[in-house]
C-alpha cells in the first residue's frame, strides 16, 4: 500500500544549481584555476561528491587535482573570480514556480532558503534577480552556511541546515496561530546528491533536479540517490565509471518525474510544469 502524506505546508530551497545556474559558474571558476596548473577541466564524477559538502568536498577536489594549494589558498583563488556570479540567471521554471508558491497557494505556503554557501555570496549571485529578493525577503526564512546557528553544525549530507530551517518556519506558523510544522509537511528542492541525502535525513520530502552533468554520472543509480543509499557505508559514492545501462529517468514520461521507492523523493529534469497537486498544494487560478 502506497504511503499517505499530509499536504505540503512549506517549501525549502537550495540556491546554487537549484534556483540559479551558479553551478556552471563554479565550474568555470574551478577550470580557470585548474588551467593555471596545466590540469584538465573539472569532471562531474568528482564534482558529484564535492557539491554542498564544505571543507570535505574541497579536500576531495584538491586530492583529485593534485595542485600545490592548501584549502585556504584554493579558496583565495576562488574569491578572485566571484565577480562572475553577477551574471547568474534563473534556471528553467523557477520564476513561475516561485511566483506561484509565494502568491497563489491556498492556504498560503511558507518558503525558506537553506544554502551551504555564505550570505555575502548569495547577495552577489541573486541581488539582480527580483523574484528571489521578493520571495525570500524576510531574513528569518534564510539559512546560510555562515549563519551563527550553523557554527557548530555539520554540512550536507547532515540534516542540520534543513532542521534549522524547519524550526524557523515552525516558529513562524505558530506565531500566526497555526500548528507547528512537521518535517513531512516540508518539501525540499535540491540539485546535489548531498542535498537530497540531507533533506531525507531531516524527514522531509525532496524534489531532486540535478544538473545534466550530474544526471549523466548518476545514470543507473538514480534510485540510490533518491533513497539516500549512496553513503550507507559512510563513504562518498564512486562515480569514476558511468554505468552503461539506461538511467531510470529515461523511462519517465515527458513532464513526469521519477519517484523513489518510498515515494518521499522525486527526480525531475527541470522545475518547469511543476505538479503542485501531487504534493497537496492548491493553486488559485
């Protein structure tokens, strides 16, 4: 018997690679640095286990790259290219999705951000994108990696960042005279493997929209990602070889997503034509 879930009351969004195309910009920055040392372009098989993981992810990058740089030196070189983020843009479907969720739902949903990156970079990446500023105007619905309350928390795939967002959203519901927010009433939007794992560990439902490069290296392993099985042994998955079989997502109908075995996570090719009704979200026409 299929599990029964309550209607979604809140949505929590990752930023990089989920709302905006900044993952492509990060790849450009990494490649610029790597080329200084005669190294090839940064491959998604490595980036797959670096995204959203903070210092441990950067360590994996440097171990692969074999460049004579410490983590702090690498970060300094990254900062020299941050001006590139001023050209970031929304990914397909995001404008309509945010506008709909923030102004046309009944009862109204609450929305939050939960990004491993810092607040300063978020401003640099998004201050020129009005829909993001309008949707997430309240500071209480923004959680970043440099948030004071995240100081002693673990990065994704730990659930800490989403649990903090849950607490803040729940306080907002209670302040409005509504019941506390439960994890299963939250829908997380993510692009990274670590983010999917983080959302599921927090007890939330997850929509996974991977970059095409990530989707390619995960081909044949989509269900493992959706079920949070990629790190069951405590080690990051190995994407050194792409599986030859056709990925499960290839069998999904146009406009449909791939549901996990427990129906708590869904993989979608983009955020266009989002199926609000599937999550108990009522949209006013």
